[in-house]
């Protein structure tokens, strides 16, 4: 076989090999099977034709008959002939080249109808229609003999024909698997092309984002965002640690109606839970609203109206009193200055335009990456299915080879076997440049 053969070529090659190596050993059996089928069809056709003649004759005989016995005999012959005609019609619908096993079943069905109908009607015919009865009996006996021959032939050749059928079935399934593997390769190639396009698009998007990030005003805005992020982390993790959980618990208790709290205090509490740094920066010097809130909290803890446990209550009171005594003044000042500076930077039309553009680019990049991950997942699924299919294809190939070698002393040619095995391997070329790394190196900017 030549380089680059596909599943269809393998199918033709397997058929050619089987035709040369196996079919010659089956030709005598196939000829005998055809002979039995043709004999059966000839017999059924003759039986049908003669019974139609009997029906026509009995219709003529029954018109004007005064002899009741003769009439019953004519009706019986007409009935058995009609049933045999119907059974022969069903039998003749099948091909004369039908497999022996199906031929045996068809003959059995025809023989059963003919014998049963004849036995049920022969007594009613009595001494009338002797020649017709004799002819029917002889035809039924001929059917019986043909059935015996067919049954004996099927029994004698059952193993070898069954093995031949198995070889054909395994060969067919093997070719189907190879065709599916080809489809998988085509799908993977198409998906990889889409992925490569997405990768390069993502690279372009990241380059555009990098250009925006290099703008001096954007760098200044980013620096302020980073400063605010640092202050927010410091406020939550250091200055207000242990208070966040208590604030959330107070809100939950209020919403469940377990604790009555002034609406203004709930409003302040909600703002500090949602946007703590922004709320602190917006308060007047000394953050009086937070101070009032914490004083009420301390009173609730000390009066055990808000049970926290001895150790937790002590730590919470210490942190709250530190804040009441002004520990947040420095961070409040820093946050105000950072927010003010950021607001001034964001007043620039250029900054607003670039930030909007960057947001759109990031959104497009996120969508592209999600699409790429979906395509990569599809490729992974294809690879897993292909791996299973390759194993199955090789199993079918080995089975065909084993059956042919053991029963016909003919193995699959090495060249054909190697060609089939080559089609079960992954053939898609992998791009060594790996453009995915291009995106990986830049994705930190998003």
C-alpha cells in the first residue's frame, strides 16, 4: 500500500486480501449454498404455480356440484392450496442467494404451513382428487428432503461460515473505527487552527493593553489604585482586624430581629462592611460615626447583650477602643489624599478614554480566553475518545488476523497490517513554537 492511505483504502485492501486468501476456500461452500437456495426457490415457485391451478380447478368443480362429499373435497383442496400459495409467496420474497441459516428457517416455515394444511385437509378430500393429493404429498416430501439437506449442510459448515462472518464483521468495525479516527483528526486540526487564531488575537489584545499601561497618566492612576488597595488591605487586616466578623454578625442579628439597633447605626455599619476604606475617607476628621458605632458595640459586649466568648470579647474590645482613641487617623488621612489624587487623575479625558478602552480590551481578552479553553477542552475529549478507539481498532485487527491464521492459514500481510496500525496513531503535526506561551507571558497584565 502507498503512503497516506485512508480508511476507505484500508477497506478495499482488506476486501482484496479476503478475496484472494479466504474466499477461494469458501467458494465450494458458497456454490452449494446457492444451489440449495435456487432449488428451494424453484420448488416453491412450482408449488405455488400448481396450487394456483388447483384453486382454479376447484372453483370450476364447486359450481353446480350436488355431491356434498365431492363439494367438501373441493373446498378442502382449495383451502390447502390457498394456504400453500400464501406461504410460497412469503418464501419467494427472499433472495435465492440468502444465507444458509436464513434459508433453513424459511424452508422450515414453508414446510410447517404446507404439512399442517395438508394434514388438516387430506381427510376431507377422501377418495376425491387422488392425483392432486399424491402430487402435494410428493412436493411436501421434497420440501422435507431439501430441509434435511440444508440443515445437514448448515451444521457441517456452520463453524467455517461463522468464522468467515466474524472476519467480515470485525473488518467492517475496524474500518468504521479508522474512519472515526480520521474524523477526529480533521476535527482536531480545525479546532487547533481556531485556537492558534485566538492565541494570536489574544497576543494582539495584550499588546494593546500594554501600550495603554505604558501611558504616564495611566501609570499614575494605576499607582493610586495600588496605593488604595494597600491601604484597604492594611485597614482590614491590621487596623480593623477582629471587627469585620463582629460587624457582619450584628447585621445578621438585626435582620433576623434578634437584636434591636438604631437605623442610623445600621446604615453606618452596612457602609463599613461593604466599602470600609471609602466610608472612612468620607467621614469627617476623627470618624465620629464609626466612633459612635464602636462605643455602642463596646457597651453591648460589656453588658453581654452581644455574647462573644471571653477571649474574643477581650480582643474585640481592645481593637475597638484603639480605634475610638484615634488609631485610624493616619490611614484616614492617607486614604483621603489617595482618593483625591485618583479623582484628579480620572478627570483627564485621555485617562477616561484609555481606561474605557482597556476595559473593553480586557473583556474581549476574557471572552477569547474562555473560547480557547472550551476548544482546548474539546481537543482533550477528542484525544481521550481517540485513545480508546485506537485500542479497539487494534483489537479488531488482531482478531481478524488470528481468525484468518488459525482457520484459513492466511495471515494479514505485514504491509497492510502496518498501514492499519499507522492509521491508529496520532498523525496531526504539533506546532513546536507553542504560541500559547506568548499569551502566558503577558496574561499577568490583565
